[in-house]
C-alpha cells in the first residue's frame, strides 16, 4: 500500500513499492500512545478533493506486526517498505537502543526529510538546562540528522481519555497528517473542515436521519446505563471484600466468608478473589511447613511425583518433607553456607543444590545422602541450579558472572564456563526440549545458549528492568518470563526475541522468583513486597494476590518471597520467604466459591443483606444449595 503525492505523477510511480505508509518507532513504555496513534491513523481517510487515494493508511508498529524470525532482518525489511518514519520522542525513546537503531537505519534508506517527530514527553534537547539530561526527549540518532527537530506537540496527552485530533492537540494532528501526505497543513485542515460540515448537513436532513440519530442516542443511553450499573456492582463488590477482610480473626468468621462470597457473586474482582482466598486460609487453602527454629528458607522445589517438597535454608541445610503430612523425611547438611537453590531431576532420584559456599552438591533423593564430592569450579556463590529435561546435565549460574554445565554421571564440567554476562548471574533454566539454556543477570539481560555448541544464540535486553533476578520457561517453550529489579515481569516471545506487550506491573518490590504452572496458563511471582501474585498469562492480569508472607522480621529481609514453585498437578504452590515457615497454597481459584459453600452452614440473612448491600440488589442466596434465611 502507498501514499501518492497529490501533484507529482513521477512520485506516485516511485512510491508504488512501499508496503507501509509509515513505520512507528517508540519505546515500549510509550505503548499506550503509540497504539492510539496507530489506530487513529489507520482509521483516517483523506478528503476526496485532495486528489489522494481514498483508502485507509497502513501503519507498521513492531509490537503487533513483526513476524517470527531474525529481528534485524525483519527490521530492515519493514523499514525499507515504509514511506515515512514516525518517531515518538520521550526520555524513554531517547534511552532506547531500538529506537535509535530504527532512526539510523531509516535515514540511511530514505533520508531525514521523511522522518516525522512527535514530542510526547520530556524537553526538546536544546531547551534542557544543567541537571536536566534525563529529561531530554529527542533520540541521539535524530539529533545527529537534524540539529533542532521540529516535532508535533503531544506533551501532557492522556492516552486513556484525550483524543489525538481534538482540543489542544488539533494542530499537532494536522501537522502529522500534512507530513504523511506531503501537503500543506492548511490545505488538508480546510478540506477536512469542509467534509465535516457536509457530514453534519447530511445528519440533520430528513426524517430518516432524525430517526437514525434517535436510535444511536437510544443505544448509547443503554450502553451508558449498562456501564453505570457495572461500575456500581464493581464498587459494591470491592466494598464487601473490604468488609469481609475487616472481620478476619474475629468471632464472625462465617459472616466474613459469606461477605466474600457475596462480593464474588455480585462482581468477580481482584479484591473479591483476594478476600475469598484469605477467608479460606484457615480451611486447608494454606499450610505452613517448618524445618527447625531459625531455618529461614531461601528456595523450594517439588519432586516430579509431587510427594516430596525440598527447601534450602540460610543455615546451610536442606529439608525434605512429605507434602501430604508435612512429616520431615530427611535433613541434608553438607553445605558450608546458605543454600540458594534446589532442583529435582526429571525422574525424581537426584536433587541438586547450589550454595553461597561456591559449590553444587548432587544428592540421592531417596536416602538424603550426597552422591560423591561437591562440584567445584565457580569463584563465587552458586545462585541457581537446573536439571536438563533428560536429567543427564545440571546447569549452574553464579555470582562470578558465569554459567557452567555439569555431567551428572561423571560429576565433571562439560566444556568451559559460559561467559558473556557483565554482572552476577541470578537464574538459569533449561528449555523444555533441552536444547537451550537461559541465564538471567543483574546486567539487565537474559542470554540464550546452545547446549550442544556452548555458543550464545541470542540476548534479550530490557534497558529499564533494573536487573534480571529470576527467569522461567513456559511449558511449550515459546515464552520466557523474567522477574526484574524494577518490580516488573517481562514476557518474551522466543521466536522474535521481543517482549510480548508491556511489562506486567503490580508488585511494589523487586520480583525475586517466578514460575509457570504446568499448563502454562498461570504465572506465579514472588516479590520483596511480601506478596505472591498469580497472573492469567493469556489475558495478562492478576487473578489473586497472596499475602501470607507479611512477616514481623526487622531489617532488609522483612517478609520477602524468595522462591515459588508449582507442584506437578498445578493445584498447589510452595513459597519460601524470609520468615521461617514454607507456605503451601491450594490455588484452585475457579473453585473457590464452591469450596466456600461446603464450609459455611447458612446463607446471609435478609437483615445482613440489608445491612451490607442495601436496596441496590434484591436478596439472593450466595450458596444456592443452602436454605435461604
């Protein structure tokens, strides 16, 4: 698809090869604006008397449009197929390696005259004074081509409420259109004003038009009313959830559970699910397993058969517990410092552990005895260990900035350490097919290594993440999640090596541990903020926030959640925090209400209904199989 210059037939022929009218270059932190811009431009058609093609524009935006494969090859192809480059300028895009590369490559292909800057936030570079370096908005690559870029002004734009072509942004909208169509702003603005006037005359002529307008207004009124009702139900649900929480620990625990059920029935919200889950903690949805007094856990892992739970501790011990009963099966004591990581082999016969003492130990999971001597080779703490899917190999990530692969049978390292990180390695994981090892580091990257050749195959870089603290592969191997020091989680598409949408944001502290459920539908994240969040992966929203780790310990550790792990049935989650019990959570979220109705002995009374819900909704039982009160 192409845009034709209105008065130059030679230019029309020359532009026939362009697939895209414009390529939008932006930082992923400005995704909301870039998405709105793409939608508006693709919905716009030029006025017919401008002698331009009467069609919608094709706008390329990489998050949506890149196909799987080599990133730079695809980038070059789509830049070459784009007639214009729109650059969303902000301090975020100025700091982005990708935005600067896209500008440089496009200017090489098409020249600086076809670049259209939009100023979204920050300061023009020439207006920034001393101490305002971080507020500069124009990427360096743009400034190298144009000393003082003239940008369409969109600072202060509210992506949730404002309109790109209305109010104070009216002029900026037409400046962008004029640059895209290679016409004068006044010309296209006048033609559009004429078109709008014609449209208004058509709407006001004839009875049929009046009826159409009335119909539209009626539908809109119904929509507004429906929206208002939904908002009121949401507010009431959240209010009931808060009232349920206020009754926790009182002698009105049944009423607390009934209010949580009512909140969930009126409108399922994150708050209603949280209150329902919290009400069920005392009814088998939360168990606490301890090692010994002072044994603060640092890592957890389930055996493949789901019957044994292993957890490492700060006091150099590993505990093996029976999941069903909580009975202690063994205590493993050969490490000389904190045990940072534990992992079972796929057959469940071997347990690997990594420690602050710079070693790995392989253990017989049945007897609890070490198999041979500790594996030595790292020069600093072993922060993470992982078995290959076939159990023949163990990967270890260390604070010495390296990853090592070990042969389980011989206890010997396989080849040289994998080097490439510039800071501590915080996590390692094998892909489900065993062909790739991923390593996350405080250097803000996730590196992918080919197991057979020991060579790097890619690097996932997020310049804003504050360091990668935890990583996990999805069960299908298509997605890798990274938990980060800036309180976010990034989901990476491994085919394109690009983030899938914007980061997941809800935590108020660094994300120290993440784990996918066996079916890949749920992601659990543990954080320094003392909470665990269960995320719906497909819809990218939190389903429940688990708060059992809010501890009493003083200092930097507090109740931080260091490790999370799913059992093989996907219905149980183990978590290790700085306070000493390991917590086991029953996480059948869809069955919460049904389970609660097996615990309560009654429904809310009509008096309780009037007290908490009032006249907004007619009385209805929260558990239909129990008698009405």
